[in-house]
């Protein structure tokens, strides 16, 4: 007799953005150093770039705590009172890209300099590659200092897997971590997707997250 499949509930899990929970490695050392050097920056505006899940939001949260910065989505730029958003003297604008409101960003860049404030932009690509239509904005973006996050090395990938499982309150052993580290794409996004998949499968099957479960799941 076939037993009904158990549905796994997608329960929320906490992810800490505290400084002590940031996983430092070769791929993010330069970015972390620059964040912690503030206000000794090469410019009042800094762009932090990298692939999805690389740690941009975590670094932005660390800087926001240090600088007393407010945080704003780039999608909301055109609907925001930018002077009020910059009231603390520091602002994070996250997920900037080609689709943002160009006039609002240009206005914000001017405000930051007029108010002697600080701005941290996070984006997947360098601002010089946004392909904006406003010539003055394009020249400003090309002049911005950029610090990039790259793909994790082996040590960081292993540490990331352990942290992602721990965020979900899932205990794992070195055998599983080693197995996954040599079989998944070397990226932050792949690590997150794999951990989420294994957590769901373990809940559905009512089994612990083990190397055997990982092998079965990845084969499928």
C-alpha cells in the first residue's frame, strides 16, 4: 500500500546579520576590510557588488550598525523623501541595478555630497555597467569606488554550509559537509538552495539530514 507523501511546511528561520556571524574568507576579505575602515573610505559613496547570496546584505547591515545608516531598497528610490532618508547622515541602498529611477539616484548622489553624508550601494554588477541614460549620472557611476565579492573558496563554502544548516537548527557532520562541498556549484546561491532542499526533504521523509539523504536527493 502506498503511503501518502508528507507535506513539509516552509517555516521561517532566523538568519543573523550580526558582525560575529559574518563568515570571512578570501572572497570577501577586501570588502569586509573596507566596511570596517569606515569612515576612512576613498569616497563618500561606495559600491559593494557580488552575486546573489554573496553576503552583500550582511555587510550592509554591519556597516549600517556602525554608521547609524538607514536602509532602503533601490526600487523605492523614486517614491522616497531622500533628504529624510539621509537624516542620520548615512544610507544603504540595496539591490541597485539598471531598472532604478535614474533621476532619484542622481539627486541622492548630489545630496550625499551636499550634506557630507555617506552612501553604500549594493548591486550584482558594477554601477558603471547599469547602462543609464542620463550622461551625468553615468559619469558619476563610472567614478565610484567599487569593492567586489567573489565566489567562495573551499573553506568558506564549507563554513557557509554549516552556518546555513545551523540557521535552520539542523545539526550536520563533516561527512555531509565534505560531500556537498565537492558536488554543488561553488556559489553562495547554490549552497542556500541545497540546504533549503535538504531541509525540506528531511522534514518530508522524517529523517535526519545525512550524507545518504543528500546523495538520494541530489541524484533525484
